């Protein structure tokens, strides 16, 4: 992208965050506005207008807006998509209900599972059969398909998904069914599973295709309204969107498969953590992104977030794996818990303090917002403990009401438990910190990694408040608290490369792998990715290609992702690929097996260069006349309220040191520095905290 002004936007459950970057100088301008849940584009448009005015920038000088959104996930969680139909191979109509025949809680006799997005009456079967090797067992019954198409046209659905057995190996029948549908029912949105997810797993492919069809009209209408609003406001350079794996694509590319944006917003936080980790010369970092609704943790090594190829959404029990709708899409691999600033605290049936997973959101919000909320939240607790200042929240643009927070804490927790409001607030703070520390530690452990080997990057509006306490519980010794942490996910949108990941199933024993066919397939996937990033303006010479293969030992049911070595690409070196798989397997399990490895699926990631953001060279934001603004009592474990220095974050420069206890305030976030902690300001104005 040429010099100009780039704007990153991240819609959260409570706030919509924006960052404007001036390309030539590296100047950053931040903005935060309340999210408008019923019309999310309104918060984006008002925020863009506000940040342009704050920066003194004309809309015509702005480059494309880069946007991450929770719209897709929310549409699935809240069941606000369109009426959708499903066409399957005869005999597979009920695959969405049969699932994996696996119970996420084997002892619950009344187990709840998510309702399929397609009711049985709108699930249609058609005669055809493809074998796993791509050969045709039974041709498509075109007359039957025409009858199905007519029934779908008469049903009033807004979209349809097609998922035939083994279409990942040969998509001819799905393509023909799509053509018949377009002929008989023109105007319908159609998602073909073989185009979206050419992978193994009939249930996962059907679930993903249906979810894409379900949200596509909603997402398309949202993007259209947003683009029209941006153009009306004078921003004519277009719109980019962030995918769930951290790459960015044009709005046109995103519209085809909106399900790939299901984790769009959180991926921005992972990209921001990668940026700040690199600036602090830390090879291993954990992104700790705590916003208004949830907290997320993601491991990052050598500048790249961990990635996964499956994700669950709309869980019956939000944090119980297996209770949601499976999606086979590339995502930044992270753990999420219902612990944000707006998370509601209550007493559970055992008489213990429980925080979340439900949130007060932006409407009505925490009690201290004074917008009608009456239940105690994490933000109310942080205000009561002195960690937040009622008068300087969002730079004073939003005045918090301490008396309402105290009232909510006392009424709903303090009195029933025989505590003061401050003690109840500390119970909330400790409970949520312990939950986040446990979840992040287990997330690392499942990857055969020690969380204590990582530095923690504090992101989100609530992240810096809790980061040091959470890090100590995990045994982490270093915390990176970047300037502008409260809008870091929006900055991550600007730090992400244009990229697209494409997968293709190919199950074969390594010794029997058809090297010629594999090379042709990888070449086709690479070209498809190159065409997509070229459409976003990335020159061919700047494109990078990364190839991996999901592999397993014959007989296993789970795969390990192995890098595809250059020797395999150049000369078909099977031994090099086998050693790459063995190395990845050994890193995860500490051993290898004697069975023969087999390939399951190939993946190609095509990306442009990562945008250069030199925070060390950026102009410093204007600070106040005093570095120490005063003192404020804040709660310290075992001591109660103790005086803590209140530091103006904008008055700190490279080399400055702050000793805890201290409260380091900036517009979008407050860093709580506990006793014994020492923070040093680096060249990029991040605070590097040694615990």
C-alpha cells in the first residue's frame, strides 16, 4: 500500500476500537467508541469519522480500512442467520444430528447438543455416490436433483449448502448440482462444500458449509452497508477484512466464504502480540487479550501465532469442547474464557463467587457505566479496588460512577457473603485471574509447552489491569505492556499481511504417494492463493509461500501438522517429509512410532509482506506536565488499600523505570503494577515488566 493513512477497526462486545497509522511518520492515533450491537456498522462509521477528525486527516487521504468483526460468530451464536437448506447424498440427510456419535460429557444423561442450523424438513437427499478415491459409484440423479431444486425454490430459503459424500476427492457431482440449482432457483446463495472445505470429515464439512450459507446473506448485507457508509463519508479506497487465521483479504474475497471470519477480531490481537513481541526481542510470547466480554490467550513463536484447522462456535456450554458446531476453517489457535470487563459476577449454588461467562456488554454495561446495569462486573470490581480512576476512564470521555459499582457489589455479593464491597471486589478479581491463569496454562500444556517459558503480552482494555496478577499465578516472569494496549487488536489489523490459506485432502501412505499428482495439486493450490493475494494488490515478487501437511501414523485418528521441506518439493524426497513429520510428532508426544506415516491433507499459505510498523520511530504522544500525577489507594493482597503512584503513561520515555505498586494510566487502559514489580520503558514505548 502506498503512503497515506491506514485505519484498523475491531468490533468487540463492549467497545469498537480504532487505530489510525500515518505511513510516512509512523504516527498512531487511537479511538474507542461503544459498540452498537443492533447496527454494528454504525459504531464503525462514527468511530472512523471521529478518528479522522482527531488526527486532522481528510477522508480522501485514507487508504483502505482494515476490519475485524464478530458479526459472523454472533450470527451463529444468536441464531440470526437466514433460513437455509441442505442437499446431501441419499442416506446422509441426518449427518448434522448424528455428528461424530461422541458425547462431550459421558455422565450427563440429559446432555444438550446444539440444534442443527437446518431443520430436517429442509434437508434434501439426492441419488449419487462418489468413492473415497474420487471414482464414481453412482451418477448424479439429475431428474431427482431438479425435483429437489424445485422444492428448495418453493421453500422460501435464502441460501443452500451442498455436501455430497467424498466430494473433496471429486467435486463433479456437487458442481452439477450447483448448476441445476442456479437454473431452477436463480438468486439463491449457494455454498458448495467441496469449494469451501475440500477435506475429510463428512460431518465437519457439512457443518461448515451450512454455517457459511447461514451467515453469507447477513454478512454480505453488512459489508455492503459498511462500504456504502465509508464511501459516503469520503473513504473511497475500499475495505479489507481479517480472516480467522490472521491474514487479510479484500471485501470481495471475504464475501465468498464469510465463515472464515468467525474468529476475525481475536486474530487481530494475536497479530498485535507478534508485533510487540518482536519489538521487545522476545521469541516466545503469549498474547493475553482481555476485553469487555472475553479473554483470549494465544501462543506465538518466532513471530507466528499457533494455528489450528478446526474451531467450534455456538457451544451449548460455551467453554466445553464438543458442545458446539464444528467448523473446518483455518484459525489462530487460542483459548477463550468468559472473563472480560463486563463479565457478570454472582454467587453460585455452592455459595462461591462465579464470574461470567455472561457479560453485560455495552448495553446496559457494568453498573459503574451508569447506563442501567445493576449487576456487579469485573469492571465494577476493578474500579472499587482503585485500579481504575472514575474520572480518567477513556481520557475522561466516560465518567464512571463508583457509588453504583459499590452498591452492586454490596447488594449482590457483599451482604450475602458477609463481606465489604471491597472484599467482594477482590474476590471477583482473584476468581477471574485464577480462571484465566488456569485456562492459559492448560492451553500451553495441551501443546506440550510450558507457559512459564513465555513472556505475556497484555492487550485489550482490561488486559493491563490483570496481566501482572495473572502472570504471577502462571509462573511467568516477564510481561510486555505496549502503549495503546486497549486498542491493540485494531493495530493488529494493520500489522497483518495479506494472506490466504488453502487446503486439500489427499489420504495416502507416504510410500504409495503419487508424487506427480501431489506436485500438480500443490502447484494448483499455490496458484489459487497467488491469484487471491494479487487481487489485493500484492506484486508477484513479494509473495511468500508456506506449505504444510497434516499427517498421522496409519490407524491413528488425529493428525499432526508437519512442514513440507524444500527437498520434497524439488525432488519428491519422501524421506525428508517423513523426517519432518517425525520431528513434529516427537515435539508433541516425546516419541515416534514404528508404523508407516500417511498424508491426510495438504495446506498452502500464500501471503504478501508483513506491513512494517516502526513504533520506535513513531512520534511520541503528548504527555502531561508531570510524570507522577499523584497517588491513589489500590488494593494489595494481604494488605488492603495501600497508596500507589499514579503515572502518566504518555510522559514515559525510553529508559524510564517505574517501581510497583503503581498505576500507569493512558486513555484506553490502565496498567496495574503490583509491589515488587519493575517496569522499564523500551524504544517502542512498551513497558517491559520484570516480576
